[in-house]
């Protein structure tokens, strides 16, 4: 029989944005929706800011791409809303 032990270190965000009122997830990262939007309008988070701890570069790049798409969509929507 094999035995093992799993430890979780006390990771926390290196960058502090304490002046913002974003919410944290169960991993200590910033909570986002599937478009990487936080609970604060205009604030997006991806990669290691969402997961306090090591993550894979490919996942972070994909999340960054999704955040960029969401930012672009928000800017286009804002532009068209101003023209009405």
C-alpha cells in the first residue's frame, strides 16, 4: 500500500490592489466570470491573479486572450452606446 501526503502552502497575491473591492475565490485568487471579468466594472483578471499558486503558462495565456476579447467587446459596446 502506498501512502502520500499533500500540503498546501499559504500562497497569496504578490501584487496588492487593496484599494479595490474585488472578491477572492477559495484559492485566494481574484474571482472572475468566464470572460475574466471581476465584480468591478472594467477590471479583468487572469492567470496567477485568479489562482494563488502555480498555474500553467498555457492556461494563463488562454485566460489572457479571453480577457483581451472581453475588454475589446466592452470598448466596442461603449463606443456604439455613445453614438446612439
